[in-house]
C-alpha cells in the first residue's frame, strides 16, 4: 500500500502537481484517507503506469470498506479525492492561472488543461475508446463519434440503486455544473479546479468538460445557479469571452426545451479549440455589408445566418436585431409559428469565433414546437431516424459533430453479422428493422463496418436536416432570405 502511495506522490512530482515541500502534507492526507499510519517518502526508480497504481489503491480501499457500494461512480469519486491530496488547492490554481494569463492567455489555458488531464479529471484513457470518423456529405464534412467513454454500470451497482431511498443530501450542489462542484466529493469532483472570469461585468467561471467531446472542450458557467437565457446581453458575454481567449470559439445552447442542451437550469456556454464543420460551410447567398457587418446565409442543414466584422459593437447590435425579429417571426406555410397560448417557441443557437482579428458569428434559428404528427418536435429528429438519434440537437451537433450512443458499436457489428449470414433478426436490432430491410432491398452490396458507418452518417445528415426550420428548397430559401432582408431593411432605417 505505502509503495503505491509513494508512486502516486512521485507521479504528482513528475507532473508538477506538487513540489518537494508539499510531500509531507500529501503523506498526511493520503494516510488519513487510507486509514493507515504515516509513512516515509523515498524516491522510486521504476514507476508504473499511474492508472494501474490508482486501481490497486482503490481496490485496497474497497477491501477496507472505505468505499461504499462497488460502483464505478464511487471508485471515480474516491480516485478524485486521492488526486486532490497531491495537487494544488483551488486558490493556488486560480492564482497561477491569473499570473500565466497576464503573460499569455494560451499559457494559462494550457496550464489548466494539462492539470485537468494529469489528475484524471479529464479521463483521457476512457476517451481513447471512442470511435470517430469523418463523412463527406452534401453540406461538407460531418464529424461522428460513438461515445464509449462512459463506462457501463456494474450490475451490483444497479441492484444497489434500485433499493436506494431518494433523499436530499446536504452539501450536494444544485446541479452538475454549479461552482460548488469544485473540490466536492459529489459527482467525483474533488480534483476539479475552476477559474473566475469576467463577462459583461459579471462573475463567471471557466473549466474543462470531463467528457471532452473535442479538443479543449470547456464550460463557462455563471456564478449563480440561474436558468439559461438567450438575450441581448448574451452577445456581450460571447464577445467578451473571445476577446479574453482569442484562440477559443464559444457558443450557447438554445434556452428552450427540445432544441436546447441537457442543462437548462444553469446558465452556461461551451467553448474550446476546435474547428467544427459549420465553420467551413459555404455561403448560399451573400447579402453584402450592413453598417460594417457582412451578412450571409449558409448552405447548412440548420438555418444559419453568418455575420462577419471587425466591429464588435455593430455586430452585437445587428445580432440583437436578428434575435428580436426571429422571436416573433411567423410563416404558417412553413409550419413556423412563434408561440402557442403565449408560450414562445423561437430562439437561437449562437456561436462566435475570432479569426485574424475578425469576429465571425453564426446564428442558428431554432423552433421547438410539437405537433400531432411530430410529438417530439417538428424541427427535431423525426421518428424514422430515432433508431440512430432521438436526443436534442444541441450546440455541438448543430455545428456538425454527432455524439452517438455507445450501444451503436455493438449494434453495427450485429447488423453486419445479420446481413452477411441472413440470420433471424435479433431482438436488440428490432429498432433498426426498417433500415435493415431497406439495405437488403438494394440487392447485393458489400456489407462491412465502413459501409455501415456511411449509412449512419447519412442518417445523421437527416437528423440535422430535420432540425432546420427553413429547408434548403425553393420555399425554404425564399422564406429565410425574405426574413434576412426584412431585418436588414429595419436596421437601415
Ligand atoms: Zn447549477
């Protein structure tokens, strides 16, 4: 046991998580955690893989009943606490980030990113398991990921959960992104470190996402647990952010159910260092300059207006006008209806990036109305593609990166086997039945995983097309172009 804890200390020293003067403190907190006598540190020569070392320490903790309930979540929470013993405190991280930021913003983000990986808050090993590919579609490239990084639950855990009474636990943050998660045992966040930033003269916090759907995937959360809201000040926050971190994009999920993300009760944005497919989308119509701001409509499955300018205030003003006009826009022929009994349906998904000093904003128009024919949403993935994806199309997918459920990996393998060997349809493929029959009806084609991935990609392309309010056909194009022209006309008055 001591040997493993010494290896952990050695690892922390090698990653600059602690320095030699911190060793005594680390030993004290580690021995307390593992319920053992204090030990002496001696430098080890052959250090093992930290994942193996940690796993052994956690096994020991389980044996000693220091962990309740065998679950992966509990093991993760315990591991996070072990790392917390060998890393800088939240205060130290905030101070160091601030100092590095004064030198160069990238130095500061690199520091926090590396720290988040080194302490396994970002679970890089698990993320490597994800299956990723690129599909050349009609709108340009799309990116697809089958998400396998979320581990399966242990059957013992499932049994345990079934009998667990629901109680409000004290010390538990109001939601998974509240700032109170920092160095909290709940949600395995003892090793989480966040830093304060100011956007629109308000206090926000910056941190990395443990899921890391793309490089440097970050979350920017408001200091208060307050609901998501897209309004004029949203644009101020977005511009302030890209001015602070010019190499990062930032975007917001919509603030309404069905078209928004999974967390609507805490105001937040997502950012990072990735160039999403939408960035490379071509203009389908160029509207020229409106008071210093270049306006165009993109050839993209979701209805997207692009603004470009060096002048952030002119752009903020025009973006606010697009938002206001969109909220009340109606076009019954295209099923676009702004509200039902006073409940609004329309909002936007905004994205902002800074390229060589020029701001570029994509405004994606959204509507969350449901109908008898489409009870899950008219501008939401329709029934026929639910076997691939039925969740909300939030910011990340609207930008052209599909996050597909882990079950698909096994299902695609089963489909290949079923099609090749003409077996009876296994029960778990029932939801894909129509699709499989359609593939069979095409006659002899070579079935392999590459072929099936292309098929899934085509379905994802449909998923995002369903989410577009104005379709890319004559009626849709006329509709959105008239809408854009009316906003331009108003802003010129
Ligand atoms: Zn919250």
